[in-house]
């Protein structure tokens, strides 16, 4: 179930948000929700990459080896 939150935005950000909402015929709430969803997805990917980087048991392979492995999957 959706919940309401409040937030404070700098005036310049609010103006940009209102402009995009008008141009795209979307509500400000919709744009904010989509921006947060996108951020959370990207942050999750970032955390996975960071965890893999710090995992000493995770073998690092070259781009050449990666291309070879990807080609063999086709």
C-alpha cells in the first residue's frame, strides 16, 4: 500500500521538476517515485559490484576471457 512522505527540495530542483512534469504530462509524484526506484536499482547493482570486488574468492577475469565465455554460451 502506498504511503505518503514529505521532503524539502531546493527551489531550483522544484522548478526543474515542475518543468519536466509539465513537458512529460506526468505528476511530480510519479517522477519522484520513478527517480527513487531507478536509484535503488542502481544502488543495488553498485553494492553487488562492490561486494564482488572485495570478495577474495571471486576470480577476476580479463575482458578477453569474458568475451570468450559469453561467445560459448550462444
